[in-house]
């Protein structure tokens, strides 16, 4: 009898430890996520949590100029919401396309929403060739509620030439704009006064695409093909790195005193890398193990002189243009779009984390059912 009494506390201890170590399933998902999203797809997906909902925006259809048939232009900044991230409902266009007399008439490329202070900022990138705004130009609107109504701050003129505008509020309250503008400038930044859409510092390049070897004519000029979508494409070029053709999709976070600048490139398909800095003003250093996420396209690799090194089991040939949000388990997650050949661009999400040296780690892009515990 005494032996049984002596064993009882040990049994209770073991049972107690088992309950304490039992993990709770908090979330599950499977990429790509399409429920409730436009059948034509959504590019450059950005998620953020506000109140009782997860909200999402991105580049809605038509995504490209070649899809703008019979005046069917992009309608503006689309807003979706969800209770579980897996099933979405369209809310409305929180910023609508302007008429032919407005610079923000077409495209609405890569929009996002940032909450800074008690205000919500809807960022967008547009064009209007007839007014001289050829290519992409950046702008934004402001509201007191995430669902609006929004007032366009850059009503009369864009903030800058370029695309993929994003904002980052530092711990000192200063707000910095990051955006992309061509090979020579790459992804740059400047401090901004949000009320007046005025840059407070010089516009400075943070990172640029990697080196490219071009073919030149006898006058020393780069041989070029005809103009395409407002850009001149090199006729002969040799690419050495995954981010050589171009970079885009800036997004900035700060973790343990280090600034992380995420970006994407379409050189081998669509992939994501990042650069770091100890100060928001740089210098910025691309990480040696880039890219850390994305997918390669066999067609793009062959065209641009790379050996395809992708995952044969992965159905995606493009995954990129990410944003960062806090997921249902409290960790950092990325949201972006992924493309499976023959399908429309769709929402892709996965958690990320930092190792002891501050390097970003991720086990994606995933494409099977994922279960998240805590």
C-alpha cells in the first residue's frame, strides 16, 4: 500500500507534464489560397490585421497593359477581408481609378495599406500615358478607418516616378518611403511628410540590381530592342545573379535593431531576397544567401542563361512580391502571390523567423496542407 502511495505523485507529475507539453492547433492552410478572391487572380498580395478581420489588397485584374482590352482598365485599390485568412470576401475599391484627366487613371499596380498612427494609408502606383505619365508613378490616400472613405493626398500630381511604393514608420516616429525606379536607381528611399506628400530628405538609392554584361555597338552604346511597356530592353545581355534583370516589391521591417528590406526579382522566375542595415539610411547589404524564398521558371532560366535549380515537386514557377504581417500564431508571416502554370496568380503565405545570427529562415513556399501549432 505504501509503495502505491509513493508512486502516485510521480504519476501525477508525468500526467501534468504531458498536458503542459501538448500543442494546440491554431491554424491550418494550403497554398495557393483562392477562396473568395477574383477568378482572374490577385497579384502582390498584402495582408494585415485590423479589428475583427484580416484585410488584404493587391494588384487586381487586369494586371498588365496587354490585358486592358476595350478600355477595360483596373478599377482601383481592391480591398478584401477574412475571419480566417483562408476564405475571403470582396469589400470594395477603397481608391477608385480617376478619369482621363487624372494621373492615376490606369494600372493601380502593387497597392498596399499601412496603418501609421491613427490613420490608414492606401498606397498605389499608376500611369496615364495621355498626360505624360508613362510607366509607373506613385501616390497614396488617407482614411480614419481601413474600409474608408479615403482621400487622395497626391490628387494633383504623383509623389514620384517609379513603382511599388511602401512606407515604414521608425521607432522615432519618422516615416520613410521606399520605391523602385529602374536599374540605375534601383530601390530607393527618402523621409516623407505624409500630410503634404513632401520628401524631407534627398532621394537615395538603397540597393540596385546585380551586375549585367551588355553588348555594345561601335559607339559604346548598349544595343537595344524596341520599346516595351515604356522601357527599352537590352538586345544582348549576360546575367550572373538571381536579381540581375531588375528588382521591385520593397517592404521594410525592424527586428532587434536591424532593418530588413525585402525585395523581389523576376530574373529566374520570381524570387525574394532581402538586404539589412543598422540604420534606416543604410548602408544596405544584400544577404549572401539570397534568395530565401520563391520559385524558378524553367523557361525564364533557359531564356536568361541560368541552369534551373528548382524543386521538381513544387507546382509554382513564380512566387514573390511579399509583404510581412503578424500571423494567427503571433509570428511574422509573409504574404505574396504565387503562379502555377496555366492558373491565375493567387495568395501564398508562410511563416518566417530569425535565427541566432539574425538571418531570415523560411520553409516555403509550401504547397501541401500546413498545420500551425503553439
